């Protein structure tokens, strides 16, 4: 175990899933915990999808206690922090967030995130970042990439440290603001498809409309003939060039 900026970091060579392992460390209150693994055998993404954990990439989970009323801010913080880091590492790249929390470089997915309720009052954030390798199977829904492919060189350990530092800084700013307005404004600077037509798929239901941003709760704002819909979850598809 190591410590970095008040976070306790547990490193493993291999785990089933960092989101599962980190639950074992959530017995004591008021901790900030990270579980980082060099390999996952059963990594997962949103909606139970499998996350391909390729060697050389970064797989980690964070756990911290947070009021459920602040969950939306946490969702926004994670994607924003990673986008800012990637943009700083290579300002020439187009870095975007595909709602709710996929990070894209030059229109291809480089990172995904999964939030789950942990034991007690902990919230768990699982994050995977393609550093060296990226999935290229024909059944993948979205085009993928890696940091290395986009001319960014960084080790998993250093990227993890960068994320913790950026996340801490953004979280401190968010807490001093007292609301999510500034956080949302920063997030929107990276948002893919603002003002464009989207299709959102929720199970067997499809909703179309113009992407107007997100609200203070992190919900996607989709405007159509019925008005403005506040969407909490779903798969987003872009129906025109962005």
C-alpha cells in the first residue's frame, strides 16, 4: 500500500475487477481509497458490458464517502478531470466528453467510467484508460484509440497520480463554489455534440432531439417537440456530423 495526496493506493498484479476488490477496503469511514491493477480478468463497463482490460493500460477504482445529493457533481468531476489531463499532455488533440462519461480523443473512445454504490456510504468510481493498447474487434460499438496512438506518452502510474491531483483540485473548487454551475460550465467546454441532433437509446425506447447540455444533476438535456427532456441514463448516438 502507498499513499498519495491523502489517498491510500493498493496495487495488484491481477484482479477480477478493481470495482469488486475495492469494496474490501470500505469498512472504515472517511477514507479515500484507490485500487489499481495491472490486469483485470472480469472488467466491466456500463450496463454490464465487458471492459477489455488490455496489458499496459490503466485500470483503477476510487472509493470515497459522499452524500448521494452530491453524486451528480462526482459524475461530472471524473470525466472533466481526465479530459483536462489529456488536453494538457497534448494540446493538439481534440479531447471531448461523450455523455455521460466516455472520454474521446479525435473522435475515438480512450476511456470509460463506471459508478457504483459501495458498502456503507462509499461511492465507487471505476475507470479504464487505453494507454498503449485499444480494442479493435468488429463488434465494438464505437471507434477506439489509445493515448500512445494519439501521440501521448505516459506510464499508468503517472497517469493515475495526475488523475488524483486533478480530481482533488477540481473537487476543492466544486466544494468552495457551493453549487455545480462552474463545474457544469467547465464540463460543457469538452462536451461532444452541443447543439446537434442526438438519438438516446434506453432499453427498447429511442428518444431524438437537440443536445442542449446538461443540468446541475448531470442529466442530459434533449430538446424536441415535447419540450426539454432530462435524461439520466442511456446510450447516445450522433445522427449528424459534429
